[in-house]
C-alpha cells in the first residue's frame, strides 16, 4: 500500500524500488489527496506497474456501514472491508470491533447496508469513523440523510454505478438502470468500466477504441 505522499516524484521512486524488489500487487491509497493529485500520481505509477507486470489497485473511496431501523440505528466508517467471491457467490465482507456501537445493530438486525463516498466527503467520513453514535447524532452532525426502507437503513446521498463490465449485456444494463430508478438517489454518478491494460479484453480491443480525455 502506498503512503500518503503529495510528492509524486518521490512516491514514484519508492514504488520503483518496490517493483524492482518483486512486488506484483500494489494498492494506491491517498485519502487526503484531491482528485487532481490522485490522477497525476496514478498517471505516474500506472506505466511503471504495467512494465513490471504488477497489478495496480486504486483505493480512493470511503465505505460507510449502516444498520438498524427507524427506532434506533447507527453508521460508521469502515476501513477493513472488501468485495469478492466465496463458493461461487458474490460476497461483501467487513470487520467491526465488538466495542463499536454499530456492532450491536449488526448482531441485532442481522443485515446492513454499505454506502460508498469519494474524497469529497472526507470530513464526514472521518467524523463517522472517530465518533461514537452513543455520544453524538452522526446524521445531524454530518448532514448525511438516512433512508429507511424495508428493514434497511442507508444514506440518501449520491449513488455511483459502474457499467460496461466484460460480461455486460443489454439485459444487465437495463437491470442496473432500473435499480438506479428504484433507489431514487439524490444524484446518480455513472462510470463506464475501462478494462485493465493487462487483461485479455484490453488486448482484444487493440486500436479499435479511441481514448478521449
């Protein structure tokens, strides 16, 4: 994992040393950087990683877990979480210390939601990760709006959707679009998936796709 370093040249040199030592999986993370700095640093790191056959993973979003109902609920920022596959099923996992207030709601309700926020919500995410819902109303303090729906609670903020994955079809696109309408987010942010440069799909596309900035 990369350190929070605003000096792009210095960061690139440190990554270069890691790649020379044989690192083949690198996670870029800089929570305090703005979008411009993150882009410049990724533009510097991506070619180096590609030359060494190193997978570059970008971690620039914040995860907020919520659990409870209209009578009582809580939310907290989580760092140890991820998305993967287990036994052929898509899974989301997270780790919450039993001392955390949210842990009580996770056990009581047996379900939770996860909302993803970009760096623009750093102040709110830091607050939700450092303060306890036992002592403060996090929603009131941060301005984040809870939405209660069929036993779930989630945050009524901008929703992000990714389309264009390798197995995307007209049907799955329509399902995603319909899901976005059903959720009725305050703002929907759509992102078109770009295949990793070392993937088979990227090689198959070749020069048939124009990249526009």
